[in-house]
């Protein structure tokens, strides 16, 4: 009985719920229909207002365009009368054409007092006969008797094109000058604003149909998309609705209209010479009503469902809590197992990758030994190799203690020993150590220290080398065959006795995924990838580098794209040793003096590359003239006196005229220095065929980007010495 009563009560509940749901649907439908009708009427009124304002804008805009063109024709007619030269009754045709082209007019006519043609100019198909009637009328010729007067008009031709003409009196003798601006039919249609264009953006589904009439003809309608201007033909249904609106609606009101047994929300308004009609089928609004009913019923069903299942939820609450507890316990077990596996895997990977930072100096030592064996009788080369072996072995000794240093860094036991340190030598030393390993992997390594004004600073040389070495080593190892690594050191924001130095290590390697970049500074972390399986190491190099940078009050950040490469930027605030920097600058003064007094023409379209080359050359004492494409370089050389330029630095890939074309053009000039001036290519293209093309074009040398400042100065100095010899 209890069970039966339970089911009986359940049936009554659902019966009531259904009845109430039907009532909710009916009430929401009635409310929604009334609301939609009010919104449709308001929207229709807004549409009428828009069409009305656009009609006024149409006339105002086109009147303004016509007035501007005619005023310009009048001004140029007067200017043309002052510009051309005359000889007796005849007009110099060349002067007339020259003046007309200079002013940009399309047509020019010179007439006698009685309107006879003396001379004419035209860059189109408009002839004097086509405009004679208008420009020889009494009102136009009146400007001959009254020189201060001008006359202008627009002459429209049968094909829809037109010409705006201005008439002014001749200056030297009696007569008249006419200047004209011709506008073709196609250009006129594009240039002149049309009501059809303005209404085309109004969506029929959202705003209803809009029709604009003038003198009983439809001139614009948003439901017609393939007609841009002229008399527009409506389909019979729309035409019938418009006629019904004319006969039943009052201007300025919105009403419910029945046309052809179909209800519409319609309105009518007037703007100057235009009548604006808007109408929207009531059926198009019913979709919103249906949507409102569905939303109301859905919300009601949701409330009923929540109420119905709330009781069942309470019955299953205890069971649900038990399930949750069991899942939490299972998650904790899984997390503990994962942590244990991660710890074991990290230890295993640490032992497997112990050579991560050790192999780099070992490769350097073995490479120098091979080179020394190849130069067995060359004492200077032997001495150089021994020095590099000594340097690499010192770094190897330091790397053996890297794991211990990691714990010291974390505990704060590492102390910096600040000593005068030459940043140029530090960068060069690291690049020399990395050269052999890079060559084995088919990677090109280069360094740029030209951006340092004060190279000697107070720093811990040992820790600074390790910091840069760790990052540069990764850049080489995680690179691709044929890839490149560039180490750049630059000085920024000097203030007092300190400056900010920025070390940038950029590579074209395999890059890092966004997920790994979030944990790149975790100890022993390495990204497990097939293209990096051959690389071994401890997974501590990057972590130690980060902590060393922070220990020096600096920062280390990565920017990486998977498959494209990585850029690591190390920023360090360092104290400048001015006394040592001054001595170093004097040491390099002789090399820079090689270019002192030279006058160099630099052709480079890239702003950054041009700025760098300009800085290097001017710092070396040269006077530089810049051109941002080959054509401007050719013009600068042509306009300068012979012997002005001592040398030309020519980029290859430039707009307007590339480096090859500019070089050939310079060599073909019939001036004394065109065949003898040295022309040196600056290009990122480093293949043999590119250098051959440079020689074939007439160039004397080829420098590969990125440009090394010392190599650039040395190369140019050698070319100048060869020229003088």
C-alpha cells in the first residue's frame, strides 16, 4: 500500500507539473509576442530615421563633390592663364601641354574673343565639339570682357561620364582659357556615393525591407543587391506592399498593415524629394517568440527536474561521499606512485646524462689536440692550442664540481669574487671553446661584441663564464645540422660608474615546447623528445645559469618556438672599470684609424642593419652617405662629383632596384670613377653561387651577414690598401 501510494502521489505531481508547464508556455508566448511587436515597431522607426538621414547625406555629399571639382577647375583655369606663354594670336602648343600636365588637368582649350578655338590639349576622348555649346555661351564668354570674373559648370555626356570646366580670361590678350577635369562613367560610379550603396549594408532579416522613391521611381532598396544605381525594379510582392503603404499609411507613423493576406509592420516618411518605405513580415518575428517560449519552458523544466531529483540526491548522499573518499584515496596513491617514479627517473637520468656539461670542454681539448697534431712544426699554433686546452681543462675542472655548486647555490654559500674582467675576451673565449663541438655537429657559432663601449667591468669571471657557457652549450647541442648560434654582448643604460650589459644567445635549433618552458628551471628537467635523444647531460646547466644570474642581481629569460629555435637573454648590472676600458680603447684605435677620412656610400634597405653598419663605420672615422634602395644609391653616386666616394657597401635584396642591378648600372656609367670604385656586397646569402653572382655583377668583395665589426673594418681596409697599391 505504501508503495502504491507513493506511485499515486508521483503521478499527481507530474500531472500538475505538466498543466503548469502548459500555462507557462502560453503566458510566455503572449508576453513575448507583444514584446516582439513593440520592438519591431521601434526598430522600424529607427530604420526609417536612418534611411531618411542617409537620403539627405546622399544629396549633400554628391553636391559637395561636384562643388569641389568645379572650384578646382576654376582655380586651375586662372592658373593656366598665368602659366602658358603666348606668341601673337597663336598659342605655343608645347607650353599649353606642359602647363596642363603640371596642373593635372585633363583638358585645356584656348579660345578667341568670339569663342573660336586657338589651341587645345586633351588626354581623353573629349573634344572641343563636345563642349563647344556650353563654353562658348554668352555667360561663359562674359569672362573675356570682365577679366576678374570666372565661370564654371559641369557638362554631363550621354554615357554617364562628365567634365567639370572652368573659364578664365587670357592674360596677354583678349580671349579665354578653359581648364577641365574629365571623369569617366566607371570612375563616376565608384566615386559618387549612391543611396543603394548606403542601404546595402542593412540586413533584410534584421531590419526589414527598405525602399526609397524619388519622383515615383525606386532609387534604392536593400533587398536588391545586384543593382548599384538607376531605376530599380522591385518584385511584384514588394511592389504591392509599397503601393499599399502609400494608400493606407500616414507620413511619420508605424502601423500594422495587411497586404495580400499577409501581415506586415510598415512605416512611411519623407526626406526632401525622397519617400522612405520600410516593411517587415510579422512572421519574421515569430522565431523570437518561439525562442522565448522554449527558454521559459526549459527553465521551468530545469526547476522541476531540480526539485524532483533533490530528494533522490539526499538518498544517495552517503553513497556519493563514500565514492568521493575512495577516489581521493586512489588519487593520493597514484600521486605518491608518480612522485616516486619521477624521483627514480630523475636519479637515473642524472647518472645517464652526467656528460651534459663535461663533454663540451672535453670536445674542445680533443679538438685542440687534433689541430696541434696537424701543425706539428708550427710553434705558434702549438702555443695557441695549448692555451685553448688549458682554458678548456679549467672549465672541465669547474664542471666536475657543478653538482656540488648546485647545492651551494641553493644554500647561499656561493660568493662572487669581483675582479677586472674583459667581457670581449670572455665572449671570445667561450666561442673558441664551443667552435670544435659546433663544427662536429654542423653548427656555425659566431659572436658579436661590437655593442660594448666599456668592455672591462668588475665581475666574477669564473661564474660569468659558467653562466654564459651553460646556455651556449645547450644552444649548440640542441641545434640542427646546418644551424647557427650567435652570442651577442651589448651595453645599455649606463649611469654613473655602472651599466646594464645584455648577453643574447640565439640559436636556430629544435626549440622548446610551451609546456617544458614552464619547468625549464627545475633541477634535472629535460624535455623527452625524439630529436633530442642523442643529447646527454645532468639537466642542471640551465638551473645553475638562472641562479648565477640572480646571484649577480640580474635575470635570465627564454623565448622559444618549437622547431624554430631559442633566444636566451641574460641581463646583468655590472660596475665599469674605466681605467682598464680606456687602455683597451687606445689599443683598438689603430685598427679603427684604417677607415678614418673615407667617404662611403651605404645602400641598405633594412633600418636596423643600416643603423648598425652606420655606427660601425662612423666609429671607425668614416663619413657615410645612406641610401635605402639600389635606385637611390645609383642616384646618389650619379649626382656626386667624380671621386666623392671612396667605396660603396651594397646590400643585395632591396626594393625598386636590387644590389646586382645597381652595381651593373654604376659600372655602366661613363664617368671616370664608375669602373674603379670598390663595391662590396653585404648579404645574408652565403652560398658560393651568390658570391659568383656578385663578381659577375662587378663587385669587388662579399661580406656575409650578420656583419662582424672587426671583420668589416679589416675587409674594407684591405680593399682600400689594394686599391691604393
